[in-house]
C-alpha cells in the first residue's frame, strides 16, 4: 500500500537533512509502529507523507497504491485515502467540527464518485461517532480545536479518523499528553477500524500505546533512517533498554 | 462664501436652488442654513498636513465637483427589486428613501404600540423631532454633518414610547439609483423612551453601477434604561463614496448594541461617536468590513465615558485583499468623572495580499483612576497551519481558505440577531469571498 524508498527531506530553506534515506513498506491491513528518540525525524516523516509545505523532499520515492504521491497536494493525498492524526492539531477559528467534517466527507465522497450525504444522514453519523469517541457534545458546537484541551484535541482527531475511514492512517504521537482513559479511547478507535484493507502507521516515542494497539511491525528510526525493523517484541526491547544502543550504532556509521 | 473651488461653487448653487425649490418648515430652514454656513466656512477636510482626523483617508477625489444634489424626482423602483437586492422582511416596518427622497409607496409601516416611524415632513411628528434633530450630530461635528444638514429634505424619524417592549425591527432603507452623479444626504433620528426596547436597521444600497456620493447622518438618543439594537449595513457599489456620521447619546442605564457591516465602497468612512452621558450606560460597537480592489474603508469609532459605571466594547474585524486599504481608528475617552468604567477595544484583520494595507489604531485615553480597560489589534494572513490541517482532511486549499474567511467573518455576522438581516449579510459575505480570494496572493 505505502512504499517509501530512500526518502531524503529537510525543512524548507534549511541545509541540514532530517530524513536521510528512509525506506519502509506497509502492506494492506498491517499496523506499523515507528519509534525513535526525540529529533530522529518521526514527526517529519509523518508530515512529509501528507505533504506539509514546511518540508521539502530532496530525493526518494513515495508511492501509495503504486502511485507516486510526492507531486500531489496534501488534499489530493487525503482524497486517495491517507490520513494524518496531528500531534498538534491546528485551531480553526469560526469553523465548527460539524461543518469541517461535512466539507471533508463531501470532498471524499465526491472524489469517489458518490453523492454527498444529506444533512440528516450526516448528522446521524456525526452524532453517533461523537458519542462513540466520547466527545462532550458541547465541544463540537465550538470552533474546531479552539480552547480544546490536549486530550480533547486528540479525541477529536479520532472522531475525524472514524468519520473519514481512511485506508492509511498515520498517527503522529497521538499518545503524547494523554491519560490512560484517553489512550484507551484512541486504541479502541484504531482497533475497531483495523481491517484487511486498512493500514496504520503509528509514530510514537513510548511503547505504552503499543500495549493497547498491537503492531505487526516495529521500526526504530534514528537520525533520519530506519535502523532496525522487527516484530512487536522490538517495542518491548526499546522500552527496557532505551534508544541508546541504536543511537551509538548510528553515530558509528 | 469661502469655498472658492468648483465643489464650493456647485454646492453653493445647489443649496440656493434647494432653498427655493424644496421649502421646509421655518425651524428646519434655519437648521439648513446653519449647516450650509458651517460647510461653507470649512469645506471638505482635504488638507493632507496636520489633518489627524483624515490622516489615512484622502478625499481629493470627492472635492472635484463631480457630485451634486439632484432635483429630479426619484426614479421608480419596483418593490420586487428591493426585496431581492436589499435586506427586507414584510415583518419589519420599513421606510424607503430613493436617492434621498422618501417613497411612501415603497415604504410599509405597521402601526400600533405608539411607535412613530415617519418621514420628517409628516405633520403628525411630535415636537421631539424638532428638539433632537441636529442636537447630537451638530453642524459643527464635521463637514459632512454640516453638508447633510444643509441639504435636509426627507429623513427617517423614529420615536419609541416609554416602556415599549416589542422589538420587531424598524428599517430605514436608503437606496441610490444610477444617473447623474448624485450626492444624497440620508438622515435618521431615533429617540427611544425610558425603559423602551427597539431594533433599528439602517441600510444603504445602490441599484446601479454608477458611483454616487452618500453622506448619511444618524442620531440616536437613548433615555434612561432604553435599549436599542442597531444595525448598519453598507452595501453600495464599488464606485461609491460613502461618508457616514453616527452620533449616539446615552442616558443612565441605557444600552446601545450596534453591529455594522461594510462592503468597501470606493471610499468609505464609518464615523461613529457614542457619548455615555449618565451613569451605568453600556455600549457595544461591533463591525465587519470587507475590502478588495482599490477600495478604501475607514472606521472612525469613538466612545466617550463622561459618567461612572459605564461599559463599552468596540470589536471590529476586517478582511482585506487586492490593493485595498482599511482603517480602524478606535478611541475610548474616559473622562475624570467616569470612575468604574470598563472599556474594551479590539480590531482583528485578515490581510490576504501584499498590496492591501490596514492601519489599525485602537487608543485609550483615560483621565479617571479606577477603571478597567484593554485594547488590542492584529493583522495576519490565513493561518498556513490551519490550511494544511484542512488539506490533510481532503479539503482543497481554496475551499479551506474560504472556510477560514467565512469563519473569521462569522464571529461578527453571527451577532446579527435579526434573522432576515443575518441571512442577507451572510449572503453578501458568500458572494464576496471568491472576489477577495481572487485578489489574494
């Protein structure tokens, strides 16, 4: 589904590369986790996949369903089924979650050649999901993410994930700043959406989210490259002994 | 006379012709003359040096004698055209003025509950018209107040009786049609009785493409405990000059809540001054201005707290694109006696192009020592973080930007508490957003 080959990327107008030849491959239905120390390029990678304009890709290839996506706008990538749950979701003043999701879902359905949902059908779906994700119904009457607590923002990301049903969901440190209850909600959301044709890429610093979402594959990212790939047990290893050995090895290269 | 230029001569001739062809009662005739005398002595405020009040707005284009008073009868306007183009509801009491002249056939006023909603010349008007007209927007207020007074013919007079509770809207609709570079002088006087409630809408629209010059003056008087919900809608065409003067006089515990919407004319000015002249008065001045092309919109908003325990808010928002320019010059004056005053000022702007310019100058001038005041202003482009966030959900950049603009504007539009009016303004905003976007960087 997602194929990343020798990806090099940096911040716009900066010389130093953050991603220095990252390669990985995610098959349909797989859950991958990327773990790594601070500054290893985890968030950069997640954002580059969706085409955040703050980054520039210097070389490498990224295909989604065998289509080269690096020339596509972020919204075109999203319409093809990619989704990024943001580490720091932007505040959207004056736009209510309802309006926002209606616009997003309409765009997606139009791309798929489907008619937009009627307001009534959309409202029902929306209300059901709001309840399922455990969001305070008063919250979704406010401007999107404005004045939301960290946990509320993350729940709201999960609401969007559930509404939009992407084929590849990238979770950028969704666990950071969450208490155990919120963590469980995120995990339940992901687990309920797991299916043979939907994949996940979970970017995290800590192993704890992976107690709730069992990954098929774990990658260790250090200094812009994947230095180790393994099964779920790799996350436990990192939890017990830290990233030090990988950093030392990467430095020695 | 002192006005030696083409404008001066033309206006002098117009004034002379007006006094002969459009006679009014003696007291109004005297008021006219005082207006003319004042305008004649000062002319348009076109000086570019030391002219602090007009620092950002150059009226040279207005001072070339192009516009003049038109003595023809106002052209016929189909009622359906008004319903389509102007804010309108059959549930409102509406006085319609076409090119400054009252149109009885287009107006519809529901009678009852003792409210007077009439043209100035109506013989049934109470003495209150005479005692209040020109008292709060005096002829020496500014050149436009003087000019408007000099050319007084028709106008909307609204008298709200004491203790009135009904707030079904009263609408004063001033329409400009094409033809003959018209100068029109809409005039409004609203006097609200003790503990009364009312909703008053002033709107200014043009039906043609030709530019005119509109210089409205509106006076609002709020007696003890009175509450007025006020709306001012400026949707004249892009060639228009619109220099509006609003003066509000508030007595104790009265509440004036105003929302202004301005779609930039060629040169526009919304000059508002509120005097809180008794304890416990409260005034809220909100506004939204949208400018593009070469439009210029100047919001000159000022509040004077003369007595204690008053509260005032000024909250304006602007969206600017193209090579347009807007001004927010907000002033709050807290006089020595006005202890326990609370005053807040805010002006927020979305500036979508490098060619656009906002001059925002909120200022507090405080002479009392026990007050709570705050002000702030911002100007910025649509947030790229927000755009990317929306794109990452499949919403394209243009749609995302439009949603942000709509969201920005909605904070003011949503304050409009009259359904039909909110829908109208909302519709205008929707129409304008693509034009603002087309002229954005």
